[in-house]
C-alpha cells in the first residue's frame, strides 16, 4: 500500500531504532530527506547517542534532535555521570540542531516500587532543560501522579507529555500546568477510548502528534515495525475526533511544533 506522508509532522521518532530490514528502504533515512516529510523530532534515550544519530540523519534537513536519558534501571542512579555527558553533548552539537531535552521521565514497569533515584534523575534533566531554555519530552507510563508532582516543582518549564496514555482528567492537569500533549498510534487502538476522549479535549494550541516509531504502529499496522510514514492514520483519527480535516490538523500540528521548538517560520516544505 502507498503511504501518504507528505507534510506530516512527527514530534517523537526513534529513527535509529527502526529495523531497516523490516521497512521499505524508500521510507527510511536518507530517503526521509527527499520524501517530503514535514518536521520530525528524533528522540534521545541514552547519553552519547546524539552524534551517531546526527551523523545518520545528516541528509535530512527536516529532522531536529532531542537529547536525554530514558529511566533505565541501570542509569537512574548515575545522575552526575549522565549530567556531564548530556552537557557535553549539548555543547558539542551544531547550532540549532538540538531543540529539546528528552525523553526522560517515569516508567513503573522498568522501575517498580517508584525508587527515589528515578525522581532525582528526572529532576536533573528538567533542570538542564531549564538552564538551556529548552522544552522537555516527558515519558510517563503508569506514573501520572508522580509526573504531576515532579512537574509542579518546575513551574517555568514547558514541554510535551508524549505518547499520552491517561484520561481527560490527567490531561486537564497537565494542560493547566502549561504542558503540551502528544498522541501516538495507540490513539487508534480499539481499547483506547479514554485516550481518544483526552485527544478530543486538548485545546488546539497544545495538541501534538507522533509515531514513537518503531513502536506503537497505528491500526491497521498494529504490532508491525512503525515508521514515520504510518502517521497519517493517527492524524485521521485525531481529525475525526476533533471534527476537522486532516489538512487542518497538519497545519495545526506543524504550527504547534514550530512554536514549541522555536523553528523558523519557513521550516515547513
Ligand atoms: Zn520514545
């Protein structure tokens, strides 16, 4: 089947995690550059992963980068070391390429028992974002209360609650604190009624959409390797929920991403 991906914005992709053997080569870097995609934010998960990602995607002018460390069990106690690595990566990055810190956050399945180190590790990265004046990409799985509690301590910091997987009630709290909310392919899943209600509820200027590829392929590709060109299905779902056309949603998300990440106004192809 042909993918319609021209001009779509994807605010959360792990392009270097995509198994190229499982995805048509024309949908992958460096073909992303020529393919007419809109803005794509390539997300960091480990200290030191930035320069290989930049090198791999050097032919893609539509890609920008976030740098951060996911709350891996083995990393959350190494706060100082990771702080140093992230600072170094930010200092060494070419100007304008890094537009956010993340992803960082809470994951109850990775860290059962909610260890205090996980909070300190997240706070280190939010402080870094604050210092650098960058938005933060928050990962929050089965940890809504802890996430809200931590973000409350940083009232001046903004960013995205990515792959939103809670309900309208939590969405309201994050929105009241000034955060953006981004929905991934699970918006299209059959059992995701609560997430769809949240998507219908988020005001225009705070809505974002993402693939989280290679994870969370939307229906009809659920369970397959996800790539950015699958994002049209998530846009269709969001458009239907909000009573808008897909074109309207494309314009909206492109503007929201440009405003949040400080992209030039002529960024869109
Ligand atoms: Zn991610």
